[in-house]
């Protein structure tokens, strides 16, 4: 948004607090007649106006008295509180009024509207609340979405809800989407082919300088050197873009050191004393933000160190120089871990151009980009919509209250990612905000009305009956902002509470301004939750009230666990932690909380296998058992343990992936034991069973019969494992281990699979032994069902003319003829051919080695023997 779009070059510009003078002509003025005509004929339009055109502060007032509005209100959405307040102040001043008259604003925890207010400038989240309370937006004739190109999640949600409200409740409700860099065609299509109006801005030329080589080292060091060089070369104030508050603070320190002359070469030079260094980011108090965007005091130059808040939503007066670090910090949500983190990314080309344009709003300017021209060519054309990388839990709760179970029921410019949305719904169920069908519970309704993130709202509502509501509101304020302790490596959340209550931290420096602002925010949350602010204030002097401090220390972990139930963590034996959701986590540096048995983690950095715990508080097992009793599951685990080769039985109390208590179970359900034992056999294989040589032979004979007749039982490994309960289950009662299984008779178990006629047929057709001419009963080897083996000494077969057959004569046995030393000398399935051809070569070879044995010339007429030579005939 451009709060000073009316600013005339060289004039006072009409910033906050200015008089009622309005510049005669602005670029947007040429488009206003067409806009009035379009909005009179259509219910939606898209307006693209370059920076400096005057759209933000001119359009609402230009449409205020249109006949179709009929005295109704105009709502104009701004992406940031600073922009909303500034726009309202400027429009009110242009009418010669105070804010709260014809023009007012509504932002979180700050509202200035009155009975006569016709234009309400609101932040995007406020629109959602208004829609939930009145889906028809009764009394509202026009909703303007300003700076829509920033694609904030709440802006996308607000537009989707307004489109449905327009379709279902109020066909006459007007929607106007305004932007400076938006790709307008998709938005116009989303609005049903809405007309597209374009206004050129009036920007002064801006000369752009690129870095000759990529920046190395700390960004803020390079930025400060560039700022000092630019201020020496050019007139006017400087606007410096940095990714976050931490970099802004470090750059501020370097610049102040340079201004005082103590920076030396580290700061890249010395600044004159007439430079004011002013930070500008969302967490600053409104007064500090207003000071940064207002014109500098007479004779003074200023350096404004800003995040992307100054990219397009506000105009910083007096700027002629822009120094762009080229980075921004955006939220990224990981459906894999269920955690969000801030990620530093390169700006898009569109964002870089918006930043550069800040230098040409009031006069020719200069832009220094801390990246090379080659790097610029690699930048993305547009920034990603916040919807694609944000935590979708607030969105999912709003949709559920709206009555939407599937976000696909609404019209979106960018649909919510399915995986992230599903995870958000699962979290809301865990917080008791949604029932099993996805409908909002009364608790979920109350959470949404608080206006906090669902996690924090759940914590506050659950804390109130415990007498901990005020403490929960203080934690909500701390958790919704940057870390109040600068430079602290401690993860202990209790230290942050100490800082909020005015006690010195053991390490790190408390940001006094942040403490004051967060204390005020906590009081606002208390009022929103129906708590007396005195409940929190009474503990302000906690340094002299040890019981209050002890109560905070003891309750901090419990309250964090209520807000982050999925991040309850249990210490493992190796010092790392297991989160309730099954993920691993670790405290990177040794500190007092490193040894806590249980933690509630409020902030995690999703990196690698184990997340890094950044903020947490200790938690007692008794608290978990008391306050999470409804979520604790008692389970009996009867499980086969491979290493012990036995069934082990335990009773466990489990909170998600965390086992709170575990004990041996001495009288487990016999059916569960049997199932576990059979599962162990299936897992490790049938070799766990006591197969004797005879039992294995029986299985092999049965497999042979099955191969020739599929009606026979299949006793292959695969078939037996698949049917373990049926054939083995009846025999394992009371057994728990491999040692117990050794008592089984596998012959009896296998025979039980056969009927009596089948047993008789098995003995007849697939015998265990064959009697050979020598009179010996030789066992058959059925390990290969296709080729059963008869291993017998050659002399025992004299006189046997044909190969023996089994399976009703269908299958010849494979004869392994053995030497007197029991070594195979010939393998055949054609005994007749062997006697006729091969025998004489075998005889020649063996007779020399075994001269004492019987080697007849005619084996078919010779006497078979199991001795060296036949016994003499009587």
C-alpha cells in the first residue's frame, strides 16, 4: 500500500497527521470515472496500479458516494497493521477529520471506528472474523483487497470466503482487487471474468547498481558498508532492506558505531552525527513504526532499516536511496514433520522491483542491490503465495466454522496443499477443535473467537479452569513473537517469563521495548479471554513473591504441552528425545534442561533426522498422567522377540509414540500368546520347529504327492506359513518359546493333515524305503519331489533289471550307485541301459581299487550282496 500516494514532489505529502490538502491530479484520477462506471455495472473488478498512482487512499473515497453503495460501508484490506493505520490516518486527514469519523481502522488489538464510519481499513484476519460473525456482511457494500500481490494466506482466504458469500448470500456485494505487480488475468478469471483496469504510476527514474561480485560473510556488514558509501554519494534518506529483526539490530549497532566514530574500518567508515538510524519491522510498537515512515526532522537525515514490511505496504518519506540485501524471511511448513519454520530466501524479481521503486516515489533515486547481475537473472519472477508454505491449522479451523469440509468447495487462486491441509485437520482434532467428521466443536468455536493461533487458543482455554489463564496469555504473547532474550542459548521458556516479569536473565539480554510491548499484548489477550488484566499484573513484582514464581515455573511446561501436544518429548537413553508424534529431537548444547526426563517443546528447527529444540520447558510425568489422561492409551503388547526367540508380554501406558510406563505381564491372554508365537514362526521361518529327519522326509513325500495330485495337502514353506494357525495352532497351547516348541512331534503334526486312506496311499505309492535285491531296505530321499533318490551300493543291485518306480509307477527313482566306500560312481534313471553299457567301465575302474569285492562279468545273473562277496550257496 502507498499511504502517501497523494504526495506531491517537494510537498509535505500529507503523511500521518497532515492537513486536508489534496494534490490536484494523480495518475489514478484519470481512471476513477471508468472505475465508477465499472463498479456500477459489475460486482467485481481488478485494478492494477503502479506504485505512486494513488490507488490506496484515492479509490475508497472516490467510491464512497456511489448510488450502488447506498450508504453502506467500504471495507479495505491491508496486509499489515502499519499500513492499515497509516492509510486510515491519511484518508481521515484528507477529509479534515480524525480517525474514527468517516474513516476508521480495525487491526488486531486496536480499533478506531465510530457510528459515522463509512470506510474501515482492516487487516486481513479481521475480515475473516467479520465474515464468520455475519457471512452476508450486512451493511457492507464493497470489499477492497489492497496489495493483493503479496498473497498473504488470510487475503486468499478472505477472497475465497467473500466469493462464496457473494454467490450464496449477497449477489450485489462488490469486490475490488487492487495490486501493483499482480498477474491480473488469473484473478480476473477467478472473479468470473471481471473487468481489468490499469493505471500507470508516476515514478521518478531510479539508477540501479549491482554488486560486482557475490557477497560473502555477514550480510549486515556488507549492507552497512554499502549504506555509508551511498550516503556519501547521494542526498536524501536511505531505506535498507534486511531479512529480519536480528539483522536489523546488528546493522543498527554497526551504524551507530560508525556515527559515533567508534566503528572504524569495521563499519566501512564514519557517518555524520545528523543521521538518525530507525528500525522498521512488524513487532515494533506503533509509535516506532510511525516514526520510521514519517519525514525526518528538519536538518536531519535518516536511515530506515526495514524488513519486507516496507516493500509495498507503506511509503517511507524522504527516501532517495534504497540498499537491498536481497533476502526475505518467509514461513515454511513441513507436512513431513508437522512443524513450521522461518526460512531465509532470495527475493523475487517482482519484490526487488517493488523495493527499488521506494527510491523513486518523491524524486529521482538510487538503488544498490547486494547481488550480481548474473544472480539477478536467476531470481524467481514472483514470490510464492504464503498459502503454499504456511501452517494451515488456522485456515482449516476457519473453513470448518464456515461449514467447509473440503477446501475444494471454495474458489481459490491457489488451492491449499493437500498434505499440509490434512495435517492441519489432524492437529485440530488433537486439540479437540474438530470432531471425527471434521465439524467444529464448541471448544473449536471458542478457539476461533479468541483470534489466536489454534494451538495458543487451546492452551488459554484449557488453562482458565486451572487458574493459569493469565500465565497462558503471557506465554501466548511470548510465543507469538521473536525471542525476547537476545543472544541467549538457553532453551528454557521460563527465562522468557522471567524477563517479562522484570527479572534479569541468567544469560542473554532482554529487549526492554519488546518486554513492554509483549506485556501489553498479554493484557490484551487476557481481556479477549475474559480474564482480568490484574491477574497478570499481580505477579509483576514476582521477585518478591517466590510462590508465584514457583507456580509459573511448575506450570510453564504443562501449558506448553497443551499448546504443542505433538511436541511432548521423552528423553531417550542416548540423551536425545522422542517426540509424541514419533519424530526425534535433540538439545544441541549441554544445559540444565538437557537432562529433563520430559520436555514440552514450543519451538523446533526441522533439520535432518532429529529436530533441534529451540524453546522448551520441563514437564512432569504426573502432569501428563493427570492432564492428558484421556489421550493416554493402555495397551497390552504380546510380541515375539527375535533375539530371545520367545514371546514377551508387557502392559504399556502410551501417549502417542511415547511409552510412559511399562511392566511385564504375567498372565497374558493365551490367544494373544499363540498369535505372537505363530507370528514369530512366520517371521523367522519354519526352521524354528523341531524337524527330525523322519519328519522332513514325511513332508517331502507329501510334497511329491501334491506335485502329482493338487488335491493333496500343500506342505511347502509358503503354504505352511500362510496357514500356520490352522495346522499348528492346535498343538502350541501353553508354549511361548523355541524351547517349548522343541516338545512338538512334527511327524504327528504332519500326519494329522492326512486322512487314514491318504496315509495308506502315501505308504503304498511313496514308500519311505525300497527293498533291493541284496535284501536291504534302503531309505528314499524325497528332498527333490521331481527326482526322488535311492542311494545304494552297486553290488546290492545285481540282478535288478529295471529302474524301480513309485507313485503308482509314474515316477522312476534316481539311483545313486555307490562304491564300496559309499561314494557315488554313477547316477541313472535307466538301470537296464547302465547294465548294458556303463557297468563294464565302472567295473574296470572299481575292480582295481577294490580287488577284494565281487565284480561279476554278468551283473544280471549275479547274486546281489551287501558284503564284499556273496555268501557261499549251501
